[in-house]
C-alpha cells in the first residue's frame, strides 16, 4: 500500500485501526510505536495522516490557517445513501459552530460569545453543581456499590450543560434522550444497518434543537449561553448567524456533556487504579486541582482531534499536499517523553501537568475548559470527602468505538457502608 504522495506505507501504519479495542482501551499505548519511530504516518484504512508527537501537534494547533479545523465535526465514516436521505428528510443542516469555523469568521464570533465563560460568570453555576453532586451521592451512599457512570457522572454534566446553555426545564428530558446519537454519527463507525436508526435519532435531535431555539427567542433575556448568543445576534447578525445558533444548540450539548462525563469517569478510574495516590488525595484535598490536570493529561476524554491541510506543507520532513486530512492524537502527545518527563507515570504533583493538549491549544482551545474543571473538582471533592474508602470493582471496561470521545461506559466501585465517615461522625 502507498500514501497519497506515493510512498510505501509501513506495516504498522497499515494495521492502525482506531475502532479496534486496542485503541479504545489505551490510545497512547496503542500508538507508542509511532510516537517513538514514525511520528507521522498515513492510515490507508482511515484515509488520514496520523500525528502522535507533542511538538508537531502543538504546531498544528498553533497555525489554524494552514491547518483548518473545518473537518472537526465531519463524519469520520461516510454514511450510505439511505441514511443520508433520512437526515435530509429532517432538514438536517449541522454546519459551522466555533470549533470547526475558519478565520476570519471564527475569532469575532468567539470573542462575542466569551463572557459567559469568565470565572465570575462560572461562579454562578457552582452551587448547582455541588448540590447535584451531593444529591446523587446521597442516593447510593448506603448501597456499598455503584456504577458511577450510570448513577451520576453521565447525568450531572448533561444537566449542567443544559442549564449552562439555557434550555427550559421542560425540554431537558427530550434533549437528553437525543444527544448520544450525535457522537456515533460523527466519530463512530455505525454498521450499515445501524446507520439509518442513528440518522433518525440525529434528525430528531436537530429538529428538536431548532424548536428549543425558537422558544428561547421568545424570551431572550433569560439566563443561558444560547440566549446570550441570541442577544449578540441582534447587535451583530453577521457574526452570530442563524446557522451558528441552530448548530450550536445541538453541538453545544455534546461538547459540554460527554467530554466532561467521560473525563470524570476516566479520572476516577485512574485514581482508583492507584490506591496510594487516591489515599493521598483524600488526606489532602488541596491536591485536587492539579490532580484534575494530571488526569486530563494521563487519561483525557478527547483522544484525538482533526485538521484539514489547506496548502502544501511538510511535517517532520513528510510532504502533505493541500487537502490532506490529519488525525492529531492529542492523547499520544500527552504521553510524549519529549515534553513530559517520565510521561507514563501518574504524578498528581507534576508541575507541567496543565500543558496537556486535551482541551486543544491556541485560538480554538476549549472555551468550556474552566466549567469542565470546576465540575471535575467538585466531583472529586465530594468523592474524597464522602467515599474515601471506595475501591474499583473487578470489571472489564468497554468504550463506544470512535476516534475521539473516550470514557468507560460503566465504572463499578464498591465500599463498606458501615465504614462511611458520615456514619462514624454521627
Ligand atoms: C473546543 C475538549 C468541555 C465548549 C474544544 C476542543 C477540544 C475540547 C479538544 C477543540 C480545541 C481546538 O481545536 O484547539 C473538551 C474537553 C472537555 C470540554 C476534554 C471536558 C473535559 C467543554 C465544556 C464546554 C465546551 C464544558 C461548555 C460549553 C467548547 C467550545 C469549543 C470547544 C465552545 C470551541 C472553541 C473554539 O473553536 O473557539 N473542547 N471540552 N467544552 N469546547 Fe470543549
């Protein structure tokens, strides 16, 4: 096999398959060979060039003109005619939001929509997150075991996302139900027989998101990031477009929900796999903020991101013609010895942990990163305080096969309820 530029493809590059369990279980380990020997390679199976080193990936993020983010939300597995017809029948037109918008449109829009993410603005959401975390833990604290994903970590970030966006309470359940299909539709590899069902779910999600947006327009002074966008549109209709608002109404839920749910599940798994570290954290909760960064570095919830080459260029001496598609494996960059000393070591005191690329980097870097950090810190504060004696149950972890969004579907933990600190304190 050959690359589009006519070079031979190495055997390992030909075998690279991000939908395989090896990648799902541990992406940086799965591409260790590349990071060490062939830092950029062409995957004939995917039709993408794959980047695995920190410096290369950071340089790509830094130059969003040569490396356009326009393919970030493109379907990685093109769907068949039948599924496309289903999507069209719903008027599905998910388009540019922020994450996949090129300059010069992107920056003015990002700036116009930034204020709701300032630390002062985010403080308003903190009591809600804390209250939700306490209520959910109350429900299972006497059970001695829980699936933290099903019983807490999946639902709370979704509720927080819906509140942050400003979705009316009565529409939350419907949007909750539809949102998961979008991940499979964009980053997964649904089988042909699944594609049609996924298309119906995505089509419904799209239409419902449109209806919710119309409702928000009736009350543009209500709190919420979408209402903020609606108000900005009145001032700058060319910056905050209708297409942006409808697309973000749908994509924003996924951006804020699954990333954070998965990041917390990954973090708890990693911490409980290192009982000494977990004990240290319980004894000194002051370590939590840096532990969150180290968890995002070591086992983040976005494993890889995408860019499109807009003009002929080179990376590591490899020619990349305009039109080349890049899969940038940020989770591999986060384990690059060239940037992180003893990179595979899980060290919650690591002083450059926050250099990780899990939130991307540069002009498109995640706008919601401080909301995500706040949620993760609160979850860890509640767990270390109320369930310091929990441990990981025997289990095999499963992941939804896709290139980018990564977290265990279930996370079983157990503890002795008779030893709950709150019981002892009474
Ligand atoms: C962009 C990851 C949580 C909103 C991004 C990007 C990544 C990412 C990789 C693309 C960065 C780039 O191209 O350089 C994550 C992770 C999260 C998380 C790992 C949780 C742990 C959130 C939350 C929100 C959010 C809670 C809240 C609404 C956004 C937005 C963008 C973005 C609006 C687009 C920024 C732009 O293109 O200018 N995120 N995200 N994210 N994220 Fe997040």
